[in-house]
């Protein structure tokens, strides 16, 4: 029929040519045959869709390549339908990453916005197409900028609860504080009840008190939409705010302690450890002199205990057992009935041992 004369580009009631039908249904051999007989790749249907739009929407990477590289009429990759969408919009929306890769290699413009001001990256984020999101932001990081008040990829992913996409966008440098007419990404996630996304945004360090264009915080909006999810998110936000307050208080307290310690630092010659050591040594020397004197006078053990002055007892009571142990002696100071008793260990063998 084609050889005898009917126009290869004739259309049906929907505006489809034979090439549209073949591209949509994945008939690669028929696509090649139609192109051989000068079928046009640049005929749009009633909705403005070109054959490459349909192949990209279907995710048929082989037919997309054929439409781009074969035939007398090469497909123009940036052709837009009635909704201003390119083939890249169609492929990104449905997560066809192989088609997206081919279209990006063919220099399809990823900054083109459709009638809703959505880029292919916006659509990929909106529908949670993680692999496509990674591919587009890797090839065109400029799409991460906050240049519209309508929405950003982060806002679209947050409102639909695509936690993994949100994390990828944040790791790629998306500004978490970026505001649209509906507020921040935190406003979007909270309003649509996406608890996991709210938690991710809080962990990233977003300001929980951030306000939208009407001056409302996230907690204010949650009060306007009471539900179980709203209560859960409000509790999460309040815990975060309370925790941040406690952390700030603890940090301030530690800072004050550090300042105080720096102010009272002693010089090496006046270190507390050395002063204590000298005190212990001096007191023990006096005590041992007193004991020696008692030994020479052949005092009994009871006399020896009474001979040691209260002055030495008071001083020794302030010295820890550990410090005395380091100096070769051990002592235990105990109080009973208001009378202080010093029990000496390792005394000279000439000191009489009291009866059992």
C-alpha cells in the first residue's frame, strides 16, 4: 500500500501517523521500515506528541535511538507537546533511566519547563524516580538552584514522602532553607504527613521554627490540620526543639566551666599536686620525729598515741589514704565518741604491741 501511493504520514482521528502507532507499541522493525519510506518523525498528534514522546513515555530506548539517528527526518529532541513537555519530561516522569541517559547524551535541554513550570528533574523528584534524579543532577547541577517560587525538586519530593530522593538532593547541595509560596520543604512534608521526611530534614539541621510567606511555623500549620499524623509530627518537632534547647544549655555550661578552669590554672611551680605532696612529706617527717622521741623515752603504745598532738591529727585527717600510701606509710583516721584515734601500721618493732 505504501509503494502504491498512500501518504506514509497520513493521520487517524487522534492525529497519529503509522510511526506514532509503531513507536508506542514497540515495533522496532516497522519503525525502521516506515523511516525507510520517508515517514516523518516530526509530525505531532492532536495533543502535540511526536513519535519520540511516545517511545520515551513507553521507555523503549532502542526506538528512541532509531528515531533520533535514522531516516531522512531526524527527530528533534527538544520538541514540546501541547503541555510544553519534551521527551525527557516523559522519560523522567516514568523513571526510564536508559532513555534519560540517551536524551541527555543527545543534548536535550533539561531546563525546559512544562506548562506547570516543572523541569524533568521536578517530575522525577515528584514521582520518586531516584536513579533519574541522580542522573540529571549529576549532568546538570545548576538545576539544584532555588530559582522559582512555585516549587523545587526538594519540595516536590518532600510533599510526596520520597525519603531517599530527599536525602540525595540534600547530599547534592540542595538548599534546605529554600522557600516557595508554600513555605519550606519542612512545611510541605509536615502538611502532607510525611513523618520520615520530617525526621530527615530535622537531622539535616533545618530550622524547625522557619516561617512561610504568611508568617506561620510548621507547628502553626499542624494546629490548623489536626490529625493523628499531625500530632505525631508535632511531637517530633517539639522533642527536637526541646532537645536543641537542652543541647545549647549544656554547651553554654561547658563553655563556662572551661573558662573558669582556664582562669584558675596554676603555674607548674605551684601545681596542687606538688603542694599536696610537700604537705604529706612534711607532716610525716614531723610525725616520725615524734615517734622516734617516744621510742627513746621507752613510752608505752598508749603513751605514744596520746603524745601525738592534735595539731598533727587534724592535719593528717585531711590527707587521703591514697596519698599517704604513695609515701610509704598507711594510716586510717577514725572518729568515735568525739575522740580521734590514730592507728599506725608498719611502726618500728621496738614499739610495744598492745595485748589482744
